[in-house]
C-alpha cells in the first residue's frame, strides 16, 4: 500500500517537514560523493530554516511531558507490557533531558559561522556555488570523504535533540491511529466530523491505483478526492470507485 499523510495543523505540518529533512540529510551524509555532501549541507540549512520557530523546543518538551504522564497512568495495566512501557518512558526522559541542554536559538552555531552563512547565502542563487564563487567551498568538497562527514556531523550534532524529540512525538501520533475501510464513489468521499478534531489523517491506497488522493478537512467534514492527470497535466477526478483505508491519528 502507498501511504499519504495529511497533517491538519501547523505544528504537525512542521514536524513532518523536519522528519523528511532529517531523513534526507542522513541519506546524503552517508554517501561518499562531493555532490551528495553538497546536498547534505543544503538540507542542513533547510532544517535550520524549518525549525527556526521560537516555540518549537517548548512545544516538544510540553508534548513529551504530556505523553510521559499519560503513559505513566498505564502502569499495572495487565494489557500493557511493563518492559515496553519502561523502554518508551526512558527514551522520553533521555530525549527531554537532551532537549533541556540545548541553549540559544535553534541552529545558532550555524548562524555564527561566517563561512557557512556565506555558502548558505550563495545557495539561494541558482548556480551560485560554482568554484569561482566560493573557492574555499570547492576546496572543502575536495577533502577526504571522512573529513567532510566529520564536519557535517559536527555541524548537525546540536540539532539532533530536536530530531529525536520529533521522532518520538510522530511515532506516538502514528501509533494512536484508528483505521477504517471506505470506498470513494466515482473518486469522491465525504465524512462528517461532528466537531471531532484530528491532528493527522493517513490515506492508504493500492500501488496499482493510477491516481493520488487530495484531502481537505475541518472540524465539520473530511473530503477525499482521487485525481489523475488529465489533458495538459491538469488533475481531474477519477471516474471509478476507489477502495482505500483512512486512519485517524490524534495525540
């Protein structure tokens, strides 16, 4: 099945973007080519911009504490594995501790590095980091692979507590999901929400489906429309019935 996730508030939207960027960074930094490490650094700059919200750290700390309290209440529940519960609680406690140790603005160590900020500024210009634009960056890209990976690791290390906290919150959110099977008649589906708030909706469809879901939702209704590419690349609603799974996630 192909899974499509649709965040329904700005906080979850930001966390999903950060998750995607951290995964992309890890992918590129583990490669060995100069081009891959160029894109790793570019992604690092995107992480800083995406996580620059002043309340991101406090939001994550509050959510981790809320989840810790909620999980603690499950102790002595015969349906809950004590070992698994202790493992999750320990992970939350350790991650919260690392978050509390983070001082200053997110990514401030990068902003204080004049050389890196010069590269970041040039990256906003198409083709702006050619060797004649920043010879020192061209020189760095010709360093040994291990040296480049070490530098990228040093620059990314202060950002890892946010990554770990984001991963925990999103995992708990996804694990909360309740799934239901539906059919979109002639590519359209609507369900009344009845004022119930959901933070994340996931649509699972067969990989054989020649179309993609579009979703809009508010506290009154959820609308799913399955579209395919029409003439001149314009999306059009599919004219067939589409079976799919809709998962409601809420912390």
